[in-house]
C-alpha cells in the first residue's frame, strides 16, 4: 500500500453553517495526508461557519454549491454533526438526492453525531449509531440503532460524536482506503 492511497480520489464534505468544526477538520486532516482531494459542498453561499465548543468557530470557503453537486463527481462523502447545520440540510431537497446517490451507488459515506439523521430513508435496515438525540428518528426510519461509539455497515461509517472522534476517523480512513483499493483493482 502506498503512503497516499487516496490520491486521485475526490471526497465531498457536506456542510452548512453551524457544523461541528472538529468533526470536519479532524477527518479532513487525515484524508488530506492520504492524498485525497476534498471539496466543501454547501447550500450556503461563499463561506460556512463552523461551531467550536460553545461558540462560532472558523470560516471555510465553499467549493461547490449543493444545487450543482453530483455524487457521480465524487468517490466518497463526509458529513459532520452539529444540530444547526443538520436542521438546514434536512430541509434541503438536494441533501436527500446527494446522500441517496452515494448510498445507492455503494460509495463510502461517513457521518457523525446528529448528522446521521441525514441518511433518512437510506438508514432503513442498516446498523448505525448516532447521538441519542436523533435515535428515535432513525429507528422510525427503519434503522437498527446501536449503542456502540462507531459502527461500520458495509460502506457507511457512523459515530456518536466527539467522544468517538478518533475511532471514527480511523474507521472512515480504513473504509475509504479499502474502497479506493477495490476500485483500483477492478
């Protein structure tokens, strides 16, 4: 295995202002080290503002508008948590289209904390975890909710939140790298 196993792979990071900053930047840092190309996708124009601890965090430039994003242009999808951004994305019809395209195409999707609720109907029959706050909604969608900190179900990696961030990053790196190697071998 090369030290840049994700070289040539494009990863979409789906966010809106209010996303949990560390839940984006920690995976982002790990994926960049592996050679991945990352693009921030959002319905917000220009910049998105992260949430860090108990206050607003840094601003990040948007690379792609959610309305023009096609899952076919990306290999993998990352969605951090954060109730503010999840509530905005939940109401956006493009979110359902994008997440559905990744899941239906069996492309890796990594979602943490309350961001897991964005799987919507695509959670049906899947074993997943999330923050306790969205558990009922996921179970109502047909998900098999687990109390584990991190769960991998095929190409979908889900995690509870900050307490599982290191394990989440390790698992999404493993799943994304395995997927990239499988695609290269095909």
